C-alpha cells in the first residue's frame, strides 16, 4: 500500500484533481498506525479535516462526537470487526454518512455483505492513490442521506426486554396487518412501530388527521405504516375513518399499529362499534414502559440525543456522565414522549457542548414539556399555544428565544427572587446572572425585562 500511494509520478499526476475535492470531515478507522498516518497525510493535504481511530471503540466515540461526513473503515480489527461496526451503525440509525470498507485480504462475499448493510464502496489494500481519491470524491458527492434515520427497537441491542418485544412483534406482524398495544402512559410503542416501518416508506399518525380519508390518500401511502397513539381519544368521525382504512389495508399494502389505554369493554361501554373493536383487539400485545428498562435508560437517553443531533434537530451536544445518571434516575410518567422532549429541551437550552449536571437539576416547566412532547411524534404539526418560538429563524436565535421564554417563566413563578430562581433552574448564581444579562432579563422582585 505504501508503494502504491507514495509513487511520486502518481502523486503529481493527481495533485490538481485532489485540490478540487471539497473539504470535509473524514474518519479513518484502521488498527495499523502506518496506514492511518499515510491516509491521513494525503487527505489532510487536500484540506480535509481528518479524524483517526485505531479500533471500533474509538471509532464509535469519534462518530458520535464529530458526526463525520465520511468514514474509511477497515474490516479486520482486534476488538470489533468493521462489518459488525457497520451493521451496528445501520441498526441504530447512525449510518448517515457514506462508509467505505478497506481490507488487505477481503473476499467478494465480504464486499457484497458490506454493500448490503450500507457501505457505498470497497477499497482493497494496497490502495492506489487514484482509487482512493476517486472513492472519497464520489462518496462525498452522495451526501446527505435523503431519508433521516429513525429510532427503533433494534437501536438498543443490549436491552433484553426490547429484544424480546422485537421478536414477538416480528412474529405477530407475519400474521396480521393490525397490531394493538394495551399499555400504560410510559410505553415505548413508537419504537416498536418504527421497527416495522420499511425504510423510506410513508408514515402517518392518524391521531393528527381530522379530515376524511379517501382512496387517493391511501394510494399515496401505499406500503406505509399508520400509527395511532391514543385509540380511546378518537371522535366518531375518526372512528369511521379507521373502519374505512381497515377495510383497505390489504389493497394498499398498509400496516396499522394502535395504542389503547382503554380495554375492549371500556370502548364498548363508550358506544364504539362492536365489529370495529373486535377487529382492533384481534391481535393485542403489551410493551414495556421506561420503568421496565431502567438499566437501559442511560443508553436510551444518550441514543436519543445522538439521534437528534444526527437529524439536526439540535446542535452537537453530549451529556456528562453525572447528567446521564440523574436523568436515568427520574420517574418518566409521561413516557417516551416526555423523555424525548426533555432531552431536546436540554440540548437547546445550553450553549455548551456538554450538558452538565447543573443544567438538568430541574426539569423544564410542565407546560413546555407537554407542548414539546405533543410535537415529538408529529414534528410537522403546528406548535402548541404553550410554546411560540418561530421556526423560520436560525437555530441560535431559536435557542435564545427558548431560553428567554424559559427564564421569563421562572422569573414570574419565583417573583424575581434570584435565590429561588437559582435553585429552581439548577444554575450557579454567577452563571445565572450572566445568562439573564445575555438574554436582556434581570431579577429583582418585579422580574421585568430591561428597556
């Protein structure tokens, strides 16, 4: 490989071409230090920002922290092989960047397997300079990934409870297009539903749809998944929509996932059509709540934050170990929606890359959590009246608007008392005064905005 890349004539021949490559953030993963340094030298010479990882553990950390634009990944490594790491990223919805596999003794079967999982190309060592540059250039031109990844049950491979649910779900899905979950408030059914969604296929939350559904709309949803988070809340008109849809699931290759907090008997007592109820409850499952996966909450919280960063819902952030521990110890009565919304609020409410313990000491106000939770599952829905941050502005300005609203709320609740405000928000007094000044706010008993 060294001879192939170090040939002066080859290097000069492609010198001008290399200068045309657009600068990007590249991650090179290889356990051989000579190969890492050689590839790094060449690609840095192009102006790229190059990160290096000697094994899968370092690669995971680099991918999560830096969100590289492209990864060059060696197959044979001492801790976890490259194919397994590639599969791990794909399963967790983190394969949002082009990945090129590298190997000095690969086979056609290995290359095919890597491509099937999601790699865009395969480089055989020794790597010729022309091939390296062309592969990097082509890979960067394939950015960005068009379909944002989703969190699924497979995103938490260590959770035995979720793995068991995933297995039962796959078995039941082979027999029925309708699956109903009878669960409590803190359920994780959305992760289950996302696990059955074909990548890139349509997704419609029926709870947000108030009009009449016709065949043209079902045609546009062909092959997709319909999700209903609160069956018992449907109006009469929505119940008729549901019957219309169920009659046409096979015709349009649709799958329906329903969540009900009410029993069959309760729905019948409320006047629901008995035929509709019978069809809905034909296949009923239960799903674990957040309390049932307490030991996996730290991983889930970190995963949610990485997902939000990946889809650019929040700026690059990470939780400190202490913050993760404190969040995982909370009782999440509002379930996955509350957890997702809280993670997002915390990421938006800090200017620092690391979210530390002080900033998580007090949860966001209930009104903000509820409003954010209602838009977690339905990101395209209009914002709740409880939160009025314009979305057509730069992220920094939106974050500042959120912080101003947050502190105005607590200033009013504490009547401008700075001691109580510091305790309620979990901020040290000096940091609190600096933050309020930055936002154009001040404490004092009246808590008015400065003019």
